[in-house]
């Protein structure tokens, strides 16, 4: 404790300030007319000090002011002086509180308190006739006197009535001795009873049916107990009655009551006997109370005025306006009230000596009077004093602030040399600010221990705002890292540029026709999309084509330079690229710094920063709305009250651990509240918290703090068991909220925490990490998932929901535990997590070798070329054919189980030419899968195989698969395969397709030269007879290859089936058989389809052609159709032989062919042809050529058998006829005329006709 003496708050008389007012009061009471005197002034103006001096002066007016002399001699002197006529008796009444009487108005309650103070101010016994008279304290002699009187009366009555004691009752003959004994006995008993009863009065006595009760007292008010008040004043005869503090209740009606009381007292008969010495009431009231004096009467007047207006009593509108309170100014109202309340005979105003302009100087002076210690621990800044002075003009409050500061400082600040320690950061300014806050907001300060003050609310708002701001910043950071923010900026800028381009186009009345960037066309309808502008920004050359909307169709082009001038963002905006920009990286760094600052931010910097809000309000707005005064706000704004306000206002017992630790205990540990962002600043603070906290601290929500958890993550795992258990509780909203914040904090040990949660294990860990909004950014997700997977004890201990599976599936290629070689991590557990999330792993190469092998063995990977090469450890240029995959059975099994997908890969893979490349592999696959795969799947596999995989020996595969492999051309077209297949199955379409190509050409039969004659001979016959599957040409050519072998065999024509096709012709053409009648006869059974083509090829047919061989197709032969001329001539020369089996058309065709081939027909043949011929020249030419060989009569007969006008040649002698001319007719006519068969008619012959007469 220091030697500083605290200043008294009692009123203190100051001669300089108060002398004038005391003199005025003394002068006022000297005038008997002044019965109601008012001393007015605001609170703290010094009225009590003035009244103290005034009271002393009145009680010893002749001797002057005794000053501060308080000795007994002075008191005796004052008592003697009061006996003199010039001294006055002064009573002072001060009412500070009212009783809690319900149902009574304020005036009655004040009256009650006044009555109590007046009545009980008189000495006991001084007022005897009053109902409230108090009996003086009973003394022993008074009790004895009362008992003596009663004893004398009682014993006297007994003696008079003859009730006397027996003479010898005491063993003596003296009769007075027993009587005296009785008297003293009665006296003693009565004395004891009187002493026991004391001042109580017997109101009722009961015995049996009667009762005795002690009378009680009752309260009274002015009207009810006016007689008692008058009696009091008459008995005590005070000269001056001083009323203080009546104005604190703001009830002006009490002054009306006191005025009435004063008037009644001074008008009483007793007081009229005191001329020149009336009872005076002195009131100490505040100035503002005058405004309320007369309010009640004014309300009545206003009511009456309104009633008068409604009744039409008002006759003058001007008068109504004048009496309307709404039209009166403040001065008029004040005058009216003063006129209605003239019960103060004199009003003495007290001029304030303390104002806002000089409050600071007074405050500094009063603090100086305390003689505070020198040094920083007691120095209070003038700026802080300025703030406080602006809000106080009360000297008592100033003094009390100084006193309390001294007491607080002795306990909290000036602790050097004591066992106590100063709170870190506590300064004289901060402690003084706390004391000031306490004096101005007592109720709020008392709520500090319960965390219910406005400062506690503000601190909670600070914490909530910090949590909200950090969450927002973390989301922004995640957006920047993931590129979402960059994409949003691109979208916003694209929209802005699009709007600007639209304005440009509209102002120029142009439309956008096309746009190109580095010769690449852009979609002009997508100008709102970032890719449009991104392409222009990244292009070296760009052009935009515009067209006028007018009818003249003017076109113009804007190059990239012009676009950059109109849209400078194309050049300046860095965000067009899809990788993080320097701006993004800088902003991420800024966010990390800002989050670090926010975690420990105090009131003042947060008030100055309006970037962050809570429910749309800045911290400054929240403080202004909640703090109880502007003073409190100013103290916080200037940093004099910080977030450790509660710790600076408390004495710490035991080992003091720091204000941050104390604050954390107060705000979090004791109330079990969570403050995630609270930042510990003192060294070893977290360790101190853990050492001093309750045993169950880590199992409560109050332990959920970033710094505490960070500390736990750096020490032994066993210390965090309870925390891990708490976080792993189901349905733990607080735990989830903390984890989301903690794991998103860059400075946290999130991986270690997740690792411990996984090791517990917490079943919902992965589901929490994957839940919406829990973790910001894939980078964090990857690190957390990796830490969790490294520590999981088993897969079965966790519950993976759809979100968790989807997250692992999306990020597995980035999670190191999946991608890198691990030590001490069970691969089966990782495999279980991976395959639970990915039924089919898309990228095997991303996995570690151990995990890759597990996935391959389980066939849990997507079938693609990259994965197959990774599974089979093949280089990228190695084909993924079955040849390279069969080495690892499980890989090939995976392919066979998804053969369609595999074959699709084979088709699309540039390095792979076929599903298999060797016949051995082909045979192995076919033998293994021909019963497992469908026919379509096997066909697809065989079709995809390389040519090199064709089987040289079909017998290596099972016979049931022969048709398939042959049909898909997967065997070598050699004699071996032909012999084996044809022998077992026959020569079918599949085999035929094997030995022919798509154009129908035959392929070369492999190794035919290595086959013996005995092997080839049956194959030749087989091929030549395969008319069902091979064309004649193909059969002949294939057979020819075998016949041409070194050991080529012959073949027996009789074994060859005569088929209605061109086989005979092909055989003749290839010279495989002799051109003989026997050959034609063998094939004649196949009909003209076989003979006809052969006749076209045969060179010897003229020697053996017969009607039976031609089979009614002589017309076709003679017309040509590529038949040999010799054959045609032979048929014409033997026309009469062939005619019976042919129809008329043959004769017509023969006539024409004979003329064409210059073949002379016999007369018999002409006789057959002439009736059927259509072209007469064909017959006439024959007659012309054979004029010397054919008789004229035969010629006439032939001509006459032809149709048309040639029938004239068959007429009777002398018959005339005309005949049309033909090229050869003139020669024939000359021959007939010379033979005398016809005679020309006289006259000129018509043009183109001949006229003759039969001779």
C-alpha cells in the first residue's frame, strides 16, 4: 500500500467559489417575507457545500463560522449560542431512495419519506401529544418511580379494604414490618414488570376469553397526518428546514405539497406568536426542475382548451392559435410557468464552476493533488484525460475516479516489492481507462465477472467477426489456388468487354460478322464467354470483321492493335492464362498474412478496418450500436481499452500466467465456450493453459483453439487422446466447425491432427473431409487424405459415403500414399480404400508399384492402352497385342473378360497392328476362348489379328474352331490347311474365301511345290468340283496351281462334275483339257451354260459340232457373239442339218450371217431361208453370187417364196408385177430375163422399182 491519501467526496466549502451564495442565503433568511427559498444549480455545482456553510452560519450566527473546529469546546459553544435569540434552529432533510410501496404514486412515496425523517428527527419525549411520539429510553430510576407509584396505590387500596398481612407472619408482634415487607415485595415485582415491558404499551389484555396485545405504529402522509406534522413543528420549533435531493425524483408536485405545508405551519396560532421568525423552507434543486413545475396544471388547461374548441367556445382563431401549446415558443412557456408557480420568494442560482471547457484542467489538478508516484506506472496521458473530461463535469466523479485509480493501481499496477505480479501489457492508461469505464457504467462493470457486460458482447462480436472474416478469406484463398477466382475474373471481364463491344457496334451501326485469332475462326455468338477474348489476347494476330446495317453493306475490319487500344484489358489483364498469375500468388500471400493478423487483432485496429463485417455491419457500427456511451467508444477507439479489459480489472491470485491465458480461461475454459481463433502471445502460454486447466479440459469444446491444438500436435500423442476422443464424437457440431477452420488454416498442423484422428480411428473422418464446405482447395484435401491414409488401422473401421469416395477417386493420382513407395503402410488397406472409391482405376501409372500390382491382380483398373502397358511393364512403343500380354495371365484374363474393350484399344492404338501377331498366340487364344467368347467376340478378335498370326497349320486349333478361323482368314492358304479342312469339313464358303481375295482373284497356294502328287490329285478334283463355293475361273486357276507343281498330278475328266457354268470354257482356255468332242460330250449334260462358253473358246468345234451339242442355240452361234468364225461357217454350211431343230429366227440370222461371212448356201438352204427372210437382199445376194450354179427356175421359185412384192415372181405366165430394187436384184433380173423367165414392161421404169411380166 502506498502513502497516497484518498480524497474525500464529502462537500467541501471553497471560499472562492461558494462565499457569494452563502452570503445571499444568509441575507435571504434575514427577511421574514422569504419563507420558500430555492438554491438552484445543476448536479455537482456545489449546492451541498453551500448549504453546509449556510447551516453552520445560521446555528452560530453571532460567533461566525467555526470552520473546521470540531472540538468539544466548540460544540458546547454552539449549544450556548443557540439559546440566544439571534441563532436559528436548522433541520436538513435529504431523501436518496424511496420505499418499494406498490400501488402508490411518486408524490405519496416522497411524502412518506419526508414524514418519516421529520417525525423521527425529534428526540424521544420531545413530542408528547403526537400519535407518533417516541417514548424516551426507559431508565432504571424511571422504572422504579413508576413501580413505586403503582405499589403505593395498590398496597394502599389493599390496606383500606382490610387486606393486610398477619401481624406475626414474620414471627414478630410488630404489624408494620409485615406491611412494609408486602409493600417492598409488590414494589419489586412491579419494578421488574415495568422494566420488562419497557416502552411498549398494552393495547389489549385477554385472560380466558380476554386477550392482551401490544399496540403497533402506523405510517402517515401529509394529508392523513397533517395534525401530527403541525404538532411536530410546534414541539420542535425549527427556524429553517433545508430540503436536499428532492429533485432527483423529478416530481414537481411534491413542491406544491411542501408550499402548502409551509403556509399551514406559518399560519398556525403557535407560529403567529413568533413574529419575525417564520418557518423557512430552503430547497436545493436543479434548474431543469423548473421546466416541470406546473406541468400538471398546464395539462389540465390544455384539456379544457380542447374541450372548449369542440364545444365551439372559441370565437377567435387567433386566440386559439395563441393558446395552442404547439404555437408557443419556449420563452413564452417559461414565462407562463413562472407566473403560475410563484411560491419561491427568492431563487438563488449557483453558477457552475466546472464545464467541458475547463474539466480537463480541473481533472489534472485533482489528480495532481493525489501525488501519484513518479514513473511510467503512474503517468496518465493527457489525451486520455481529455477523452474523460469531455464526458464529465462532476467534481465528485472526478475525485472518485482518482481515488479508485489509486486503489486499483496499488493492487494491480504498483506491485513492485510484493508477491503480486503486474499483468503483462497493463499500463497506467489502460488501468485508468478501466476505472473510468467502471465509474460511468457501474452496472455494466459489475457484469464483467459473468461475461454479461457490453464489453463482453463487443468482444464476442469481435470473435464472431474474426471467425467470419477468416472463413471468407480461407474460401477466397481456396478459390485462388483452385483457379475458380481466376475463372470468375475472366468471366466478369469477358462480360465487360462484350458490353463495351456491343456499345461500339451500336454507336457505329455495325454488326459483328466474324472474328479470327491466328487464322482460327472464333464464334461471334460467344463474345460473352472468356474463350473468345482469351484467344484474341493470346494470339499474335487477330481480326474482327464488321458489316454495316445500312443498305450499302459497308464492311470493315479491326486488327489486333485497334482492339487492344479499344479494349486495353486484352494486353494488361494477366488472368487470361490458365495458370496462377503473380496477382493470384500475391493475393494468396496477403490472405495468409491477413488471417494471421486477424487471429490476434484487438478492438482498435478492427474499429479502423471496415473491410470485414458481421451480418452486414462493420465492427465500428457494432460498437456504436452496443456500447453504452460515446465515452466507452472513444476509450476503445484510442486503444485505452483493449480485449484484455477483464484481466486488467482483476486481482490475480496464485501464479500469474499472462493476460492471454487469463482471458482464455475467463472466456473459454470456465464457461466452456469455443474460441478457435484466440491467439496466445506470451511465451509458454499454451503449456500454462494445459497445466492449469481442469482435468477434463481437452474433452470439452473450450479446448478447440488453433494454438492449443497446434501445440498438442507437436508433443506426445498421448497428451491429445482426450481431444481426439472429443473430436471423434458423433454429431459433434462444434468439433466439425473447428476442424473445418483448423484444417483450412495454413499455419495449422492439420496433417498431424488428421493422422491422429485416423489412428483412433474416427469412422466419419473421410466423410467429413469430403463434406461440402469442410475443406477449401484440392491441395489441402490431398495433404489431409494422405495423412489419414497413412495412419488408418484398417478399412473396415471407416465409413465412406458417396462424397468421400468421389473425393478419393478424383484426387488419387495426387495423393502420395497411393503414388509413392510406402514403408510401414499396409498395402491391402490402401488397396481397399482405393478400390472402394474407384471400382476401376483409370490410371495405373499414377500408383506405386506395390499398389499397382494389387490392382492388376484384382483386375480393378480401367482397360486402356496406358494401363495395359503399365500392368505388363511394357514400354510405350510396345504393342498391346496378346503376344505381349499373355506373359502375365491375370492381365490377359482381364482383357478376355472385356474383349470388346480390349479390341477397341487394339484398333485405336497406334503402336498395335493386331490383337495378336503370331500363330502360336492365335492358336492359344482360340483354343482357350472359343467356347468362352461369343461368336461375335471371337470374330472380332480374329479380324483384329495381324496377318502374321495366320495359322500355317489349322490342326493346331480345335476342329470346332476351324470354321471360325478360316472364315476370318486367320489361316495360311496352303495345301496343308486346304487338305485338312477339305478332308474334315469340306470345301465351304469359308475355305473358298481363304483362297480368293475380295476382287475374286485367287491367291497363291502356299507350299504347293512341297506337296506330293498323291496329296494334290484329290485336291484338284475337289477344287474343280467346288461349283457351290467357287467360280469356274477360281476353280480352274486353283487347280492349275496344283497341276503346275513339280509333282503336279493329272486328273480324270470323268471325275469332274459337269456343271452349268463356264468350267469347260476355263479348262479349255487354260489348256487343262483337250479340245475334243469327248470333252464337250462330257459337259453337254450341263447344257448350254457349259457348252456355249466352251464353243467360244474351242478352236476345234467346227469339226465336231452337231445339232445335239448346240441344243437349239444355233442362232446364237451364227450371230457371232465371240464364237469362232470356223464354227459359224461350219454351222452355215450345214444349215439344212441344223434347221430342223431351230426356229425361224435361226434361218433369218443364218441368211444374214452367210452374206456377212460370204458363205454360199445351197439351193435347199435358200429354199428354207427365203420364206422367213426379212431382208430380201440376204437371199438376192446368194442368187447373185450363185447365178451360174442355180437354175433360173429354181431362182424364180426362191424369189417367189419371199414375202412382199417378190411374190410376183411366183405368178402365172403373162402376169405383170413390180418389185422393189435391192443392190443385187438387177444382176439376178438380168439372169432371169436372159433365161426367158421374165419380160420387162414397156415404158420407163419407176425410180427404185422394176416392172416385169412373167414370160
